[in-house]
C-alpha cells in the first residue's frame, strides 16, 4: 500500500513536470504564431499625407506648378504630416461654372482645397451663390483664411511696332475708340497710312468662352465707350454700344483659333493672327523674346486709360468637404508662394509680386528688360475698371454667343 502510494506520487510529479515543459514551449511559440497570423500594426497617423488640390488660373499656372514641384520636393510637413500639393490648371470662368453647377464634390472630382482664380470678383460671385445655397460663406474675406493675392498683372495693349506707329500718327493715342475706327476703316491699312500688304486691321481678343480675358476686354471697351469705370447691364445692352462692339469684334480673325492662349498664338503666327490687342501684361512680357526671334517687327506695350487688374487670390475652400488639417496645409503652400524666393520667380515670368518686399526692377526682371518696348515698372496713374457683377458677365457672354461666336 505504501509502495502504491509512492508510485502514484512519482507519476504525478513526472506529469506536472511534463506539463510545465509543454506549456512553456507553447507560451514561447504563441507570440510568434499570433504575430504571424494577426493584423498588421496600426500605421502612425503622423505619417499620413495631407493632399492639397489647387485649381489654378491659366496665366499663373506655370509659375504655381513649378513652385508646387519644389514645395513637394522639399518635404514640407504640418504637425508631422507630409504635405503634397497638386495643381489643376483651369480658366477662372470655367472653374466658376463648375462651382455654380456644383460639379465638384464627386468621388472622381472632389472639392478643391483651394482656388486661385484670375480675379477676386470671381471668388465673390461664387461665394454669393453658395451663400444662397448653404446659408454661409464658403470663401472668406477676412482672417487667416481670407482670399489673398499671390501675384498681380493687368491688361495692356500689345501691338506690333510698325502698326502702333501708324495708329499713333492717325489717332494720337491707342485706345478702344482708335482701335474701333481702325477696325472699321473700309480701305484697310492704306486708308490709315499703313502699307497695302498689311490688308485690314486684325484685332486679337481672347475667346470669352475659354478665357476670362475675353470678357475683361469687352468690359474695358464698354468702359471707354461710356467713359466710366463702372459698367452695368444697361450699358452692355445699349443698342448703340452693341452695334459699336459688333463692329469692333468683327476685326478678330478667328475666335476659335485664339482659344485660351492668345499671346502665344500671336507670337507663333505673327501678323496672320493679328496686329495687336488688349492682353495680359505678363503674357506679353513672357512672349516678347519669342516675337522678336520669329518676327522682324517687335511688339510694343501701351498702358490704357482704364486699367483692368488681375490679382490671382489664393482662396481656401471653407466647406466641410475638406478637413481642418487640409485647409491649414493649403495655407502652408500659400505662405510658400508669398515667400521672397518664390515671388522672385513670379517676377521672372512677368508677374507683379504680391509681397511688397520683392522689388520689380531686379536683374532678372522682364519689366526692366523690355522697358524699350513700353514695359513699365510703375504704371502711371490711371482709372481702374470696377469688377462687373454676374448679370453684366452673363449679358456680355449672351451677346457674344448670339452675335459673334456663331459667325
């Protein structure tokens, strides 16, 4: 009996020992098994990239795109999150139409984080629409998220020197009335004092359906016709003005071929495209060298009495479709665009800097380089055209579609 008890105790001890060894191995292997079969480690939220999508007006897009590439390459971050900026080129009127029709906000076409239109008034028009739709502002006019210009340019006359000389001798100054009279001269250039081979005066105006500059040109023409800087619907629907404007626009060779890049076409095709027109100063300056390279006749810049300014405001979308961090990431890119180094690059592209600490007459300034062709660092005192409201824009576009685009 004692022997049986001793054997029982012995086997119990052996069993316990085996159990301890087996459990020990199991415990040591278990973490490796569960580690291989379990979920991947949770990613660090600080490593998630903040995507900033910026819809950008065409005149400043090359500069902004280059700045975005450099910004991305430098590895900027916000609260530990990498920032990546994507630039989407789009004419200001086209972007305004997409906002108005609420075409943003889909999976394939989300709301942009920010918008850089040609002019502040486009922002105001879109904001007015959304204020009616949502009962609040989606673009702000004050505070750190307010619309702020990142560069400035203006409308100026760009005319081939030989033609400008004849027009000045005939009319004394270059303005829309002189251009109208030149455009309607039945005898063409010989009647004006020019050469017979020049044919008839050919005007260059951007296509209003593809470039906000085309509308700006018609607004400026209305301002000079009525001799005032604020244009209303009653001014653009005035039958006498519409007849005058129709005669003026009849001097444009082909609106469909001008598209959104009128000055580029003028530089490429020369006199066959046109003799001159009122165009964006930055575009004229950037293409000045190309024109002199291709054509014996250089381009002359003339500043008008009624000046149309383009301020290219950086505008952050304040709707819930973008996060607070994305909005702040957009502000980081805005600050980058306003930095002296990046603003200097804008000057090299014929844009006037928004940063007051950046000089316009530096060694690489196109304004200095082309002073002999009429470019001015300081524009003489002139009257600024007031921004038109939505009704004026729609009336002009409707008139253009009915009277010009169909011909």
